[in-house]
């Protein structure tokens, strides 16, 4: 089982990667780093929240886990 702190660390590192990716994609589509960055920040903020919820729900699902005891 994961601690909430570990889940948060995973969410932050994942969103950092997403922030960079979305900035590049936004720049490609808009031609503006500012517009691309704004889109990326909005995506990252909502993404962290939903990733945390997603991870916490999946920690309660036993399907697909192997019992290692």
C-alpha cells in the first residue's frame, strides 16, 4: 500500500513532465509560449487533483494484485 505522501510525489513528478509536454504542444498549436504555458499550467493543476483521486481509488482495488506474503 502506498502512503498519501508517495502518491503526491508521483503526482508532482508526473505533472512536471506533463507541464513541459503541454507547453510544447501549446506552443506548436498557438505559436505562443505564454499561451502554451497557460494551457499547461491549467492542465497541470487539474491533473494533480485528478491523479491523486485516481491513485487513491486504485489503492483500494485488489484486482490484478499478487499476494506476496
